[in-house]
C-alpha cells in the first residue's frame, strides 16, 4: 500500500471514529419534542440534575408511567415546572393557580372524547414534588396525573430552539 493510500485510509478511519463518537454522544445530550405541548422544540439535556435545579420554570424530563397515569405506556415526557415544593397550588373549578398566578384550565374531555381525571388539590406542594405543565391546551400534565416526584426526573432540559 502506498503512503498516499495509507494516509487516506487513516484519515477515513479518524473521520469514521469521530462520527461514531458523536453519534453516541448526541442522543444523550439533546432531545427533540414533536408535540405542541411546549413552546420550544430542541433542548440540551443535563442528565445529572440536582434537586436544586428543579424549580419553577425549569424544564424536566421524566418517565411517565403507570405510577402517574393508569394504563399509560412508559414514555419519556418533557414538561415545565409550574409549581415546586413549598409553593401554594390552588384549584378553583378546574382553574389552576400557583402562588395566586394563573396557570391554566383543565379540560373535561380528551381529544378522543374520553373523560379526563383532574387533580384536586389545595395547599402547599409536598416536599420532593413538582407540578408540571405544558403551554398547550391539550398538554397531558399534572392537571391530569398529579405531582411528579423529583426522584423520577431524568434530566433538566435547556431550550435551544
């Protein structure tokens, strides 16, 4: 093999190794949401979140499973923290408020016409709990499945686009 071919082969191997490393790193650091539940679509993930980061307005990635919604398939879900531990959540006739700031209203029926459960709660958000919310009217969030435990948060997400 000539010296030129060896350099080309070595360059190709370095390029392929770089692609392989990038391909294994990128899915762990980024996520894309395709639902209209949140304003942003692309997020950088911090997969070693501290509980101190899980505050109001932070975006959290967690697994939505039967613990939160009976019969649901396990799926990773991204929502924004609307109310955190120590905040006061008030629910008045399906309208949700955090520290007297209006968050939104719960729907009675899903897009498929199914009756939706509503979180009925009045008081201080329990320790180690989050009330998560989506900005879209049809967002499946804490209004329907209740609080998310901080221990179930997989990552903190930072919006890119």
